[in-house]
């Protein structure tokens, strides 16, 4: 088993945009300079896949960097607390069945631009930790998604991998890491070129069997 399937998280394994939007607006409303900047779920879809410093700049371009970072960190912290208390987990259909099937033939991992603790929360809330052998995040390493894909491939001795994501940034990251790419077409983004594509998670095992021969 030397092949791997590496997943993006938001827009690929689950859609927590509604819950994250709600949690961020709670935090934004507590700061005088950001209480009139409440965001929508559509705004959140545009943020997904970006690094935290990029998102903060998009939301608060006229607030000084130090204050912007403080507010962003509070959003990230409360987001995990808020999601941890949610009873309904916004995972995509066929998640467990698909991961179980893939795990028979490949090592499974997650690489996301999220804060440290977010992937762990997903694994716990979704009950999917048993399927994954590794994960990495921007919040832990400070590295780009492409560098983190390279990192998990190297430490797991992976020669060939598929990265599954939903945005142009995910495609660019897969390219930079030398991984094959599968577009989660049900997610949040569009691509600048044609790639392998799935319209549901259940389609992934068949495509991986072709890409990871």
C-alpha cells in the first residue's frame, strides 16, 4: 500500500460553512471595528481553502494587521468551540462508506489550510479517525497547502498520491506537490482547467483506481 488519497476538508468532506459563519459573526459583533462587517454563508464559501491571514485581510482590509490578526484568531478559536457543541454534523453523503472502501487499498490523509485543532474536531465529530493515518494544517506548520501535501507524503513514504479538493487553490497545491488532482465538483470552487472530477464522494474509489494504478 504505497498510494495515498489526501483530502481537503471544507467543501470536500463536509460543509460547515453555515455553522462557521454563525460562529464568526458572534465574534465580529463583539469588536467595535468589525461589528458592522457581519458575513454571509456566500462570503464564507469565498474564504474556504484560503490561509487564515488571507481571509483576515479579505474581511478587514482597513484594520491594522495586529488587530486584524487578533480578531481572526478569536474567530478561529470560537469556531471550534461552536462546532463542538453542534449536534448535527454537516458531512457529505456516503462519507463513511467511501472512506472505508478507499482505506482498503490506500493510505488516507487530510491536508487543510485550517487552524490547528479543526481537523481533529472533524475526525472526532464525524467518527472517521479510524480511516486516516495522518493529517496536517497551515495552523500547525505555517506552510502552504502544497508544502503540507509534500510533508505528509514524505513522512508516510508515499510515492504517488491523489489530492481531492474543491477549489483552484487546491488544484494549484496538488500541482506544486506533484500529486494527481480530483475536483470535488459539489464543493465551493471552479477550476481554470479540466481535471478528474466527482459529483459525489461515492464516485471517488473508481477514479482513484484509475489514477493510482
